[in-house]
C-alpha cells in the first residue's frame, strides 16, 4: 500500500490498482506500464516535477507518449520559466523515488497541472507511487484529489 493508494481510499475515490513486474532496463517506465498492462499508451500518464523560476516545485501529469512542454507548464503555473526539478529535491519533497513518483499522496502537496488530453477519458492511469504499480481513476477524481488544473502541457 503506497501513500497514493491510501489517499484515493481515504477519499473513497473509485480506483483500481494494476501491478506488473518492472524491468530495470526499460527505457521508459510509462511506456513499459502501457505495454505490460496492455493499455492504450495515450491513456497512461507520467508524473514529472518541475521547478519554476520562483523556486517553487510543481507537478505535471502528461501522457507517456509525449514530452512535457516546460513553457506551457510555466504559463499554466503563472511563471516565466520552468525546468525539470533536481532529482534529490523531488524525492525529498514528494517522498517518492524517480520513476515511481505519484501525483497522489506526496509528502508535501505540490501544485498540480494535468495535461488537457486527460479530460475526455473515463479513466487514466498514473503511478501509484512505486515502479511497477499504476492506479486507474477518472481524470476528474485525480484533479479533485490533487487540487489539479487541466492545461495544455504536452509538447
């Protein structure tokens, strides 16, 4: 049980947990999840943490099939610039290891932005907080749990 799963259960959010055997040699954790769970890759989202020019960390949830557009993220967050977060700072702040960062149940709740492409889906898949573990939930529930905002983020 990860903090991400606990967060969904505590709020009584409809969700399913999907487990697969993670291959440490996988080039992309998100695409690996889609392949091993036989999911449509555009429905699987990765959780990235960026640092704004203000020094604040923010979470971006984007499809595994796309890259994060840092300019779009900065715009959505009301900042001028954004860059990928320092790995040690990300792990310390979220409580998760890279490759297993979940948008749910972070040690410190960070402002969260979800790519607008998630909105039309009934459910999407995000990391449950551990490599090899995905949680399936509605994009609206994800936004509610994280106080997230939908915005165009994918490049």
